[in-house]
């Protein structure tokens, strides 16, 4: 009997050969695969953003995990791992009657590939592109048109983020005016909201929720945080797996909390975007504020057994576009500061390209773009299209293809 590995199972699932094929879960429920998902990469589920239909009308979008046997789910500890709580389907080779349950006790349907009628030999080649409207000759948009649309989608994503921040700021228990905000000690509501959002952004693509929780704790500790040494290890323990990159980013986040311990991050951001001196480029000034080593931190880092890495310029640029600029724009709208709003908005629209990620690379491939967009705006447009249409494959409403002819 031929022996298969998890990699073989994953290759078959990801090939797309099961799209539209009538299937049954191990419990007998009808299953239709609409999209197998994109490879997860790194820690976490094997495939992200898959779309399946259970029965006649239950369409689910989420993650897919692949194993040889159903019991491997519990053997690998996935039932207690929050990274797997968005799993909507467990794909296995053989059905060993072991249930798949999430941390909250919810049951996950299981598909046993060995029970699929006349299973082909593994592995199978991937299907050619062209099954989606954005890939078909009749409905595919011209590259120039598509890039213009992505710019519009990126602008919509920026405004969407700003709207969220505007609601949070409006609901804050207190608002500080500019003079108090820039002269008095103590963290304002703005600084608390901004720091937690920055902490979450430090974990984009990895431990996002865990970093957000760490950020909330650092906000509470910040007024008395003179050294990262006594909190670093405790915070590190909350990051499951604690890969080297996580440790470095946590060290950088802790360092920023030490630097901002008196007033928080908002006064610095407000000052940088409100200054009249134009001798320094806004982007460069914001990058330096997030990556430069503060003297207070350097003095304590030499005595502490913690990594001393700062945020990379790539991660800092991601935080500027996704957090700092929409936050500043939202605050400016609430306080009718037209100059600040315009400065943040114009910088977001002209911001240089950001590092690619799994979603933007998958979307570039999905839309058959020959290269990654050059500027951040269109790159963020890829994220916006994915979030609102492509993730759940809502092709009828997606603007990235011509209407049915």
C-alpha cells in the first residue's frame, strides 16, 4: 500500500481538484468545496480563508487543517490553541472516528480523503488558473484599470481604518486638548488607544491578538516602567511558541513603552505631523520615531537580559500606514484640524511600497498581476479587496472583474 504524508494530503487539498465535487463529511453531511484556501505558512492552520458549503445553504469561510488521521488534531494540541479557533474543516486521509473540537467545544466537520470515490493517485498537479471571473479573458480587467481600482480600494481601506479610530476616540472617557496633551505628564486616552493599536500591529501576521493583550498590559504598567527587565519575561510567556522574531518584536515594543512612559506615543505623533519645519520628510521622521533607540532604553537594556533589537524599518512602515496615519486623520477630523487631516491623508496616498505578505502575494496571483504594486496604496487595495470580496469569494459583487456579459 502506498504511504502518504501530510504534505501529500495538503498538496491534494490545495490543488483545487475537489472544487465542486460532491463530497460527504465523516458524519454524512453534504460538503462542497468552493475554494481550498491559500497556504497558511509558519505556525497555525495549513490553509487560510477557505470557502466551503455544508448542506444546501451553509457557506463558511475560515481555515483548514490537514492531518493523516483525525486523532492527530488532539495529539498536536490544536484543541487548546487559539490560533486554530477559525478552523472550519479538518481534512484527513483516513477516518479514525476521532472528533475534532475547538477550544470552546464546538465541533469541526471532518473530510476523509480516503473515502472520496475513486481517489486519484497523490500528488496531483494543480489546476490552471482561470476559474474565477477576474482571471477569465471575457471578464478580466485590463492591468491599468485594475491598478486604478486598487488605488481606490486602498483609499477606502485607509478611510475604513480611520472610521474605526474615530469611533474609539469619540467614545473615550476623556479628551485632552492639544496644550495639555503636549505639556502634561500622564497617558491620555489618545495615547492609550494608539499604543494598543501599535502593539497589535507589531503582531500582524503572527501573534496579533497576543500582542494586543501585551500592549494593554504595557499601557497599565507604563507610568512606572523604568526598565523592561522586570516585565519582559512575563510578557514573553504569553506569546505561544515565542519564536525569535516574536522575542525581538516584544523587546522593541517594551522599549517603546519605556521611552513613552511619561506621556505615551500620541504627543510625539501629533508633534511630528503638526510641525511647520518641512526640512525633514514626514515619512522619514515617523520611521525614525519608531525605530531609533532611546537613551533611556539603551541604558537599561545593557543591564537587562533582554534582546535590544528595535523595530525594523519594514515593520515600522507597516505601523505608520495602518495605525499612525489613520489614527492622526481620525483625531484631526474630531478636532476639526484640517491641516493635520490633510497631511496624514496625503502621506497615506503617496506612501512608498510596504513589504509584501501572504495576502498581497496571494491576491497578486489571484488577479494575475505581473508584479507587486509599487506603492502602499494599491498594496493596501489588495488587502481591501481580499477582506470584502475575495476572502469569501463573493465574485458577483467584487469590482475586480467586468460584469457578466
